C-alpha cells in the first residue's frame, strides 16, 4: 500500500469517525426525547414575578402590531407587565405604532453602532434599573404564547435564572423552503435542545423568547454585539456558571423566510456569525473546561459546531465521498467497513428526519412539500457555502420582511 492510499484511508477514517459520533449524538438525544418522562411545568406559578418585555425593532412598522397584540393578550396580571420597544435607527413609523399601544418606546439613533446587540446593550441597563424581576427579549416579528409568562414564572419559582422558549415557524406550509426550515426547527426544538436541557447539557439562546432574571443581567451586563449576539451571550453565561433552561411548554412564533433572497440574507448572517462565534468563544470555553473540569463547557463548543446543520451535512457528504473513493482505490475490508459506517449513518439520519416529519405533522400538502425537500436542502447548502466566503464581513443587514 503506497503512502497516498494510506493517507487517504487515514483521512477517511477520521472523517467517518466524526460523522458517526455526530450522528450518534443526535440520535441519542432524539431517543431520550421520545422515551423519557421529563416533567414539564404546568404554568401554575405564584405569579409573584414582574416582567419587562423588551422588543428591539428596526423599521418594523409592518409587523410590530401583531407582536404588541400578542403581548396585550398575555394571561398574566397586567400590573406585573411592562413593555419596552427599542426603536433602533428607525426611518419608518415604528415609533408611532408603538406609541399607539401605550408602551414605553426607547428611541435610539446611532448609525455607527447598528444591530440588535448594540440596541440591547444600550436599552437593557435602563430596563433593569426600573426594577422588574425578569426581562423577556422578544423580536418585533414574533408573537408570544398567551400563557408564556405563567410558564416563565413557574420556572423562576423553581430557581431557574435563564430561560429559552420554544421558537416555532408560523408558516411551514407556505412553500417547500419554509417547510424545510420548519422541519429543521422542529428537530432542533424537540430532539436537540429539549433533551439537552432535561439532561443538564449546554443549551444556546435563540435570540427571541429569551428570559433573564434581573440578577443575571446585573452580574453579566449585555455586551454581546456580534451578528449572532445570542450565541455570544450564551457562551458568556455558560462560562460564568449559568445554566440555560429550554422551555418547551410555551413558545414564540415567527414567519420564517419564504423567498430565496430572504433566506440568503438571514442565513448568511447566522452562518457567518456562527463561524466567528466558534472561533472567538471556543478556545476560552475549552480552556475553562480544562481548568475547572466542567464538561458542560466542552458540550457548549460541540453544540455550536453541530447546531450548524449545513456543516453537519457537508461533513457527512465529505465522509461518504471519501469512503466511496477509498473503496474504489483500495477495495479491502477496512474500506468496506468505512463505507458501511457511512451507510448506517445515512440510515440514522433518515430515521432522524422521519421523526421530525411526524412531530411536525403530516398532511397532503406536506407530503408534496416533503418531496421537494432535497432541492431546498441543496439550496440551503449553497447559501451556507456563500456565507463561508463572506466570513470576514461584519456588517449587519436586516432580513427583508417581503421579497
């Protein structure tokens, strides 16, 4: 066996081992979610906590009314709720719409420091100073479940200090693109973060539906300014010893990108920002994990890596191609084992995806949308590839609400 073939086999072995480990990680969490009897909060808390709902908004006059309507419908004592809209560099009528609902509107104009992270850094100290027990961060294109504050209150009663609500796609049946996003989101909620939270593993914040006890924001003021400010702040909290509790009992709902242009802008921001977050946060988390022996910090790094679905898919495809190549150039027992492992991993992911399809729900239209899924996955991977070439760009760009 020459050195080229040996190197190829070694490279393939490492790649297949990684793909197998990641698949087993996903499947283990999925089976735990399916067969465990984890306890959920009933939402019957003491209703003793007061909540400030903070809504960052940049030119959101078209969507913020629905968000504020959902806040007005919350089933919680009204004297324990305050709503703040951060009108961040707005050039439309967001301020006027918010004023019509009688909420507190914090107007910010700073073109040099644009983006949600900067807006929260500016506004949250003002909200914390007003003395509310907990702060809920809600995007201006989201609707919150009517019983959400009752559920949050129950978790705060139990001692939890950082919560992340279930984040649900509002328009799964609009087209094949939104169906794929809804399917992936269902798997992420039900078969990834929910079991990880139940097992005490690392959970990352998701940008909206986030809840912080005031003590957390006092101890760790919000200084997350990157494109993926939620991941950046998650790492800081985990490093500081705070557990992030995923709350599947309640949810926030938002329409996901239906047009290709919307998807390209949003995912380029998320994927590119995610890569930078891993590069910036992973070394510190690993070092702190080694120093303190806290396994959750290693799991946080792993979570940041495998929560990127395009990265997982691309790595598996690479492993499969390498295994096929090894079988072609050296059709021996080890090559056959590597190829067989890839096929088993593929079967595992088929089971994983099928679980998501069932949990999302089946209808005649969704069967048709499911048939279109492979094309949309390829499109998603193409968007992810373009994001890699934009790795060095730090500019913030809002996702268009319409194509």
